[in-house]
C-alpha cells in the first residue's frame, strides 16, 4: 500500500515543496492543489479519509 499525504491550508507549502524535491516519489498534495482552502481541519480529514 502506498502512503498518501494531504496537507491542510496551515501546513507550510515551502516544506511540502522541499520534501517533494528531496523525495519526489512521495504522494503529497497541498490544500491549494486539492481545492481545500478555507475548509476546517475536520472537513479536510473527512475528505482525506
């Protein structure tokens, strides 16, 4: 099973980009890319599940 990660809007996008530069095979999506800006943490967790 491949691990997938979803960052919420409060997660530092610079860290996400740095992580993906270091390990591009990680499936990590930002809140902006997923269209999740403005959603609560509970809503993001529900969608990620």
